[in-house]
């Protein structure tokens, strides 16, 4: 499945994702990647995954956040890391779960940020 985001919010938004990555080089079975910048009305397709589950965190310029209970460290700059990798130049956030069980093939799941 392709995972896409649509910014239907009134401010610019930054998006990061978590995804299944078996045997990630520095440990664990999950990776994380970011940041994608979406202006109001803009969309972006960010990753391809064959797993039914993914995660995301988004933060708007005005301070609004889309978060969840899956905690990880995210840097302030662009990144493509294993889940357990962190940085002293970043923040601890909680990512929100995306479930796409039985979505079929091919499929694009779009998360609307409102």
C-alpha cells in the first residue's frame, strides 16, 4: 500500500512516519522517516509498505499536533532511521497507528489532516 497525506488544515504541516522494516540495521523491526512539508491543500505520497500497520506524527506551524501512544525520538532535521535511533537534537513524540487490514492491491491510503 502507498501511504499518502493530505493537508486539509489551515496551516502548514510537517509529517513523519513509522513503518515495518524487518531487521532494521541498528535493531528492531521498525523504521521511521520524515519530514515532509505540506502546505494547506497540498498532498504527498510518502512510503510504500506491505504491512497492515504504519504510524505517523504530524505537527502544524501553529502548534497543532496529530499524535498517539507509540513513543519515539524524532530529530528536527530530515531523517531515515531505525525506530530505536534517537537524537539529542530533537524531541520525544508519540505516533498514531494507521491500520489498513485487507486493503487489497494496489491501494493508496490517504490520511486527511484536518
